[in-house]
C-alpha cells in the first residue's frame, strides 16, 4: 500500500497524522520519505538542456520509449 500526503509546510505535520499512520499500518514495516518541493535546476543542468535544444542528432527517445525498451528486455 502506498499513501502520499502533500503538505504546504512542515508546520502541518501533526500528532493526528502520526496517529493515523500508526492506526493504519499498526506493526507492519513502513518507510517514510521526506522531500522538499523546491527543486531548482543548477546552471550546469540548464546549460546541458540548452545544448540539447540545438543538437541536430535526433537519437533521443521519449520516457515511454525507454520504458518500453526496458520491458521488452
């Protein structure tokens, strides 16, 4: 089972949420992952994307094509 909760800030994390997690999963093992939503591209990433805009080599594939190739293996 997977549950995702998006909070606007850590201030929204309450004892009630923790209690609900405990009640739902009881003694089952769980994993809690904390991620910040303020991801920004670095200058190096932006440069690489700009380079690819002007790349005449059209050998890139879409994410769907990549997944399909992996499934076919």
